[in-house]
C-alpha cells in the first residue's frame, strides 16, 4: 500500500489479472491508485478459471479516478464480497492513463 511500485497504463488501456488467491477480509475490495487526464480504473472479480462473476464484471464497476491510497471498489450489482471469502478467485483491473499501486480486501 506504500506507493513505491505500480502497474501503469498510458493512453492505450491495459489489463492485469491476478493469479488465483483467497481473502479473509470482511468483503470490501480497496485499491491504491492514481489517474491522470481523465484516466480510469475498473475492477472485476473472476472465478479461478477466469469466468467473470455476475454483477462483479468490469462493465458493472463504477469507474474509479483520482489519487487515493484507499478507494473502495463499487459495482452496480453490489460491492460486498464476503460471500466469496475463502474461495479461489482472481481480481482483474483495467487501467487507462492510470497507476495501481496495490489492492486488498478488508
């Protein structure tokens, strides 16, 4: 969360998908990010095999922008992930003119 290293995307959008992982937090995905010139970050929660979980796709994610060390991710279908606790999942992030420093579930 310290902001020393980041994944960056310029005008050409980029995507990163994590390896399978589990979480034990209460269920809110947060990111440390910075965007420039109208840049955005969107997140998705994916099954272990990469299949998007309904309601938690990129298209349902509220676009995130600005400069924040703790920005909760919100989806139109709800942002509570506690029902997924303990399952192997992947998180995906689509960035345009943005940097993402870290993410975590709290």
